[in-house]
C-alpha cells in the first residue's frame, strides 16, 4: 500500500526533525514545513491525506490559517493540531468541525499515531468544501442575544443599575456599535466610519446627561465587549479560522476606539455644563 502522505508544520526545528522521523517509522510519507507560507505553498502544489500542524507557527493561532487552507482545498484530508496550551481546549473543541482532533505537547506518540491511523481507516463520505463564516456573521446572527446578555449583565451590576433608565434608554447605542463592528470586519479597515463616530459622540453626550460617570461608561463598554466575545466563542463552528484572530483583534480595537470617542464627547459635554453654571 502507498504510505499516507502527511504534511507536518512546526517552526521548531528539533520537533520537525524528531517527530517527522517517528511518523516516517510508523508508515507515513512525511513532508515538513517550517512556516505558514511554506505550508500554504505545499498545500497548493501537492495532495495530502493528513495535516498535522502546530497551533502557533511564528504567531499565535496562525496554525488555523494552515488548517483552513487545507479544509478549503483538500476537504477530505484529516486535520490535526498540536498545542502547547492545554487551557485552549475549550476553543479547540468548539471548532471540531474543522479539526479532527488535537494533541497537547509533548504529544504521546502512540496516541498520536493511533488517532491518525484510526481517522484514515474510517469510512468518510465524499466531502465538499463548505463556505466558512467570518466573525461578523456571528455578530449579525446573534445581535439580539448579545444585547440581551449585555442588558442582563448591566442590570446585575450594582454600580450601573443605580442609574435609573428605561431599557430603550440603556441599550439605544448597542445596535450602532454592533453594526460598526460588523462593518469594520467586513471592510477589513482600521478606520471608524463617520456614522459610527457621530453615534459614539452622541452616546457620550447622552450618558453625561443621564448622570453617568466616566468610570461607568467604561464599565458598560467592558461588559459589552464581554458579551460580544462570549457569543463569538459559543458560535465558532464553521468560522473561517484563517481570519478568526484578525477579526477578534479588529473588534477589540474598534470597541476601544468607539469608547475613546464617547469619553471625549462626555468630557466636552461636562465642560460645557460647568461653563453654563458659572456666575455671570
């Protein structure tokens, strides 16, 4: 029988040397790659039955880029991740539809070989590359849930709940924030839209008039970021792993930018208010 062709991707030369030799001894035709570009080039030129990739190849999480490329171009290939971070298990389990399994470094060789071999002997139907989602799709699909969870967190926070507002007054800015996050991801742009700038400024002015402090504005924004992040984490199935890290970074930067704009407007409104109260 022709030995299964396996692509092994890891930026540590020692691991590439030793593990590739062990895999070869166990009947695999092993090709090694030391970087993401090298791995992508090999995937584009050759066919493989198995991909075994380190999770962090130079940059955190960029092993997902290799996995995503393999799943797109060779969807029948078995894909496995090596990770040195056992606490990352929950995220890996959530994306099982794109990774057949994962191994924690230092991997037990017998378990690794038997798991790969078992996967190769399974009857796998004709697989087709499925369209993958961006994080923006999760935000769009779960916007109502994000808002509801945020409102619940605000209501449970003693500091924020002391500011008496209606539900609509409390959440009026959230749809605009989520729309800007979606837009930033899909535009692949680091620039905040003019519409979002205006909405963030108005939010800051309104929160001042409603009796918020700057600390409460920041706390409210942090709770919104937590709600966004938790919903993304809970809905990772089918997400394009090659863009996941970039999208999450973009969302974090966008939220920070909007908060900064709101605080500046809040402080400007405060100065106007103090000026209007000065004796003539």
